[in-house]
C-alpha cells in the first residue's frame, strides 16, 4: 500500500446508541450474543467489524436499519515506519 493511499473502513454507531439503552458494554455483549472481548476490541478500534458483530448489533437494536448502525469512512493509510 502506498503512503497517503485512501482506505474505506466500516465503522459503527452502536456504541453511541447503546448509551441509555444498555447499562454497560457487558450488557450490550450479552444482548448481541457476541463476546465482551470482541465488543471491547471493536470499540477500541483493535478489531474490524465483521458479520458476527453486524448480526449481534441488529439483535441489540431491532428498530434500526443497517445504515443507522454502520457507515463507511474513508481514511488515509500511512506506510509503516521502517526500523
């Protein structure tokens, strides 16, 4: 990948929406059927969003459309530093 190249990345609004609906991330994880660890890592940006997370989010927020829960963000991808 070239320095400065733009990358499309799937992002979520689930964590903003869970405020007021779920007491904490553990309760959200239980409702989605997804492990707490996976929810936590997606929230921190350490793990990408995949099918299991998407299905769980639709269970936790049944009144929302996918467009309400997820969006695509364009980000620049910097080349890794050489050491």
